C-alpha cells in the first residue's frame, strides 16, 4: 500500500508557508539565485531547514560541504552552527561563490566559512593529510555526480563516528527508477544508492526530500 501523499503545487506552497523560518537574506539569496540559468542546482529551503535542524540536534560544530553554488546551504548551516562553528565549503566556481560570499558577509557568518575554490577531491585529500580524520560532525555531498562515490569514501574518513553524511539528488528526478535511462550521472547515482543500502559502516535512511536525500550515520 502506498504511504505517501502527492505533493501538489498548492500543498507544497502550504508546506512552505507553514514551516519555513528563513531570514530576509536567505529569502533574498534564493530569489537572486532563481534568476540564474542553473537555479535548479540550489537546494529547496525546506531541505536546508531540515539539515539545519539535524545539525542543531547533533550539536554540530564542523560541517563539510561539497558543492556550494551560490551559498544558500552553507548560509543556512552557518546560521545553525554556534559562533565558533566551522564550515569547509568546496566549489570550483568563482562567479557563483562571489554571490555566496556577499550573503555570508551580510548575514554575519563569513567568519565561520572556509571556502575552497579548487576540485573538492584535492581539498578532501588535503584535509586528511592535515590529520583531520574523524573531525567533522556533518558532511553534505551535492557536487558532480561522477565523483560521488569518491566523495562519500572521503567523507567516511573525515566525519566522526556518530556523525552524519547527507547525499543529495539520490532520486535524480525519478531517473534512477527508469531502466531506460542510463547516462553516466544516473548510473553513478544508482551505483552509490546501491552501495549505501548494503554499507554496514553506516546507518541509512533515504528520504523523498527535495530531489532525494540519503542520510548515512557513521557507525
């Protein structure tokens, strides 16, 4: 028996109206990003609020983000972290992250965010070489899909036991369940989904939030 409710546009608008607690700058950033050709890369505000709630429940202080875009997710998490919290944010775009920097500064959280503009695998490898294994509370994987498995493996090393790894876009607009779709990105997401299901190093829940969000708690 189906146990889900159809999320119509009207119901989605109600959900947002009754649950979102964004700051004016979060709203402004979302609206500016919505004007960009690649605006679909931004996470939904309810997903950001959910992740921030998880961070607060965990008492998280260190957050690792792979794929920052215009900075909405990092801003939302920075607002949830304590004043001495730290975010390592990884991206390769100067143009998009310039938008992010502006909103982080206006929101008073720029001091919490270490933005790394280079391939994320380089940053992750550098963190491990600096001895930062088991030092992050929360990691969010929302970058190029072909490297998702490598990102996940790095995150497993960098996140502490009991910490959380969140992987975005795991439902990929429904493509993962369509056997006729087998492009490289879809295949990579399917492969990681299958790996997560059987990975005894983590506790797992895949949720139909946004474009699909997998939560893996490191054992």
